[in-house]
């Protein structure tokens, strides 16, 4: 099939627009929508120091690339990355996140559960069992990200959460009979860093294909991927 805009070979068919798009026009469409989200929510203002929560997965890496590209000519906005080592053996490699940040010349702040709290997710699983370990990990990771952002003068924390991630989170709360928790906004660090990012308007597969290093690049698993060690048997 041919691109409806330039007649080059199409990369995909965009269901909601009814158009076949080549890579160039597909990426242009993604950027246009992402910029619209950023303008609508005023996620970029002069003087911002924005940190991407960089897990080293394809989504957060693509977001970092996009923000660096978007702010390349803005001397009044700085971009950094924060990566967290949860302490799960064989799950995520902090070196991958640091390497991906280095590809775009971005400062990467690395922190870990072990150094900050003296305990790893593996140790929590050993003490508490695996039933609620993912919940403990998610809460601790979220707190550590926001505490680190505050300590480094970050003004906004950008998340690589996409439409699929958000849908999974909503479904999880519904299945656990906790729908009201989706509407609760906490104070303190939660209020200061509520989370931002343009990815929730895109399905995972469409946003990730925009990443310039997608081909031949090793990524960490996404933050919503359950480590094999923590899966119920």
C-alpha cells in the first residue's frame, strides 16, 4: 500500500483516520498530537527542568527522545532522566537506561531501593511473600522518583505511560474493586509531581515505532511488566 500523503510505501494503516501513512508522515502525525497534548496541559513553560522517569523500556526512551527533540532550541528548558533500580535480580539493567540517556546526551540520575531504603524488592518478596510485592514496588518506586525529582530541583516529572498502560491500570483497579482510588489525589510529593506526558493518547505499538533507535536496540521491560520471579505459580 502507498502513503495517502506522499505515495511512498506505507508503514501502517491508521484505523481512525482511514489513511495509510509512511514513516515520515506517521511520525509527523504523532508529533502533532503530542505537541497538542503538551500545549493543552501547559506541560512546558519557560524555566522548566523536566525529568523523564526512564525505566529503559521503549516507551520511556521514546518519550525522552521526543522531549529532547522538541526542546532542542529552547535554552530555557532543561531535560534530564531519573532511573530507579528496584532490586529485582535479572529484571532490569540500569546500564541500559543510562546508555539510552547517553545516546541523546541527557544527564541520567540513577537511584536504587537498596541504597535509599536499605531493602530491595527481592528482599521484600522474601519477607512478605509475592502476593502484594508488585504493589509495594510500585508505591516505593513512585515515591523514590518524586523524592529524587524534588531533591534535584526538577519542576516536572514526565511519565512514559501510554494508552495501553493507562487502560491496564484502570482495569486492575476495577478488578480489585478499588475504582475510587483512581480519583484520589494525594498531597505532598504526589501533588507537586502529579505526572505528565503526551503518551496516554497513543496505543503502545504506535508510539514505540517512532523511536529512532528501535531497530537493533536492547530495551528493558516496561514498568507494568511483571518479573518472572514475582509471578504467581
